[in-house]
C-alpha cells in the first residue's frame, strides 16, 4: 500500500538554550498507509500531540522531514492544509450558534460555494445523527454531540487525511462507541486517519496499525496482533482454592505456577486444545475456582515496552471507569 503520511527522523525540543531537558521528539519515524487508521500510543509527554502539530503544519520540526499526500509539511504547508483536517483535544465549536450555523460558518471559511455548503451541512448533520438538534444552540448539547459536530466540521472539505488528537477523552462509554462508528464510516469513505489516544481499547478497535512512542521515538510498530505477539502467547489461566491444589495440578499439566494459587498453560486458543487442558485438570480430581483463556492485550504491550499502564488500566486500578 502507499504511504500517505511519512515522518523521518523528526526532532523537536522546547527546552531553553543550555537546558538539560530531553527533546520531545528524538528521531521519530512513522508511516500512515492510505485508507487505514494509524493509532499513535504513548504515555503523557511522549510526543504524540507534538507529532500531530508538526504533521498538521502547526509546528516546524527542528530536524527531520515529514510529508502528507506527497507534500512537505514545511515547504508545502499550504498544500498540506488543503488535504487535511485536524480535530484537537479541545472541542472547537461556537456554543452561541446552532449546529447548522457552526458548520455553515466553517464551510464558508473554507471558501466552499454556498450551494455546496448547504448540501454538505445537511449531509453531515444527518450522517452524524445531529439533524434533530441542528437548530439548537450548541451550548445546550451534550459533550458527545459537540464532539461529533467537531468531527463533522473537519469533514466539510472531504479531507484525504484526518488527524484526531485524543478525540474521545472525557466522553462516556456510549459516546465513545458512537464516535468509533463515525471514524469507521470516515475510513470507509476513503479518508485516512491518524489517531492519537491513551485508550488502548480504542486503538485495538479502530487501528490497522499501532505505533508506540516513548521518549520521543517509536519503540514498536505493527498491527495490534503483531504487537501483542511480542509480549507473550495465549494461555489457559486457572485459579485454585489452595496452593496444595496447585501442587497437584501443575505437575499433571507440566507447567509451573504463576503464583500461589494460579497456573498458566500456553495454548493456541483452539477449542480442542483448551478442552484437552481442562480434561487433564479434571483427571486430577481438583476443581478450579475459575479459569479463562487469556491473550496478551495492548495493555500488556504498553506496560512491557514503556513501563507505564494505559488509561483504562489506570482507571481500573483506581476503581473508576475510564
């Protein structure tokens, strides 16, 4: 496939001269292929937003080169802006205007013909399920509706590349799911999407490729399945009531304990192999309290390669919903 966004050796530092602070970007390389979603993951301060701002021509790199649709982001900045849209972390809509008025204003600022603006506004309001609220002040809308309007504004000119910088931060689970559906529809219509997120489930659901940035560099890049395979294989995990139960089961399975009351058996995930493992456990006369087939997640990738946990894991550890 053809790369529609490329970055080669990007460097960017905001440190004052003589400061020992590390650069935000320190030789970052990545590619987004046409017609795909690339998710850029990384802990806070890893350089995700800085990367987006450089690719969207809002910042100049200190060194390195980047292109969007074949245009250099420094030399051809105006041409780049003609083929992209950017939805930042903050919703950029006017609360005093209605949804239709917001989109109409954006269309005119983009120098679209009036008739094109009228038709496109109606099309987008319907596509984003906002038609019923189109003539209400946006200040009365929910956060999810306002975010969908923000995305709709970015699609007025049918961009070839859409940059989404943590677009679902602060949204409830239902609004996040609705936004994921919108992103899938956008890609189906031919737009390539460059997504930054801290929600690992979001990257897993939406992205064909995931790039993990840490310390200003890409430390892993591949499909979600490829990245998961780097940190381990699937396994049947069984939890028992006592360590003595584990002591009876583990030798029969030919595995070591995970901890005092758990064992883990590598598996290919097939029904046949899982059935064989459970039959071997049953033959020992010991009944597990719980068992599950567990495959590595992007959470495991994130933790293993950066030493940080993703937003969903942090929220679960704190006992709150992400």
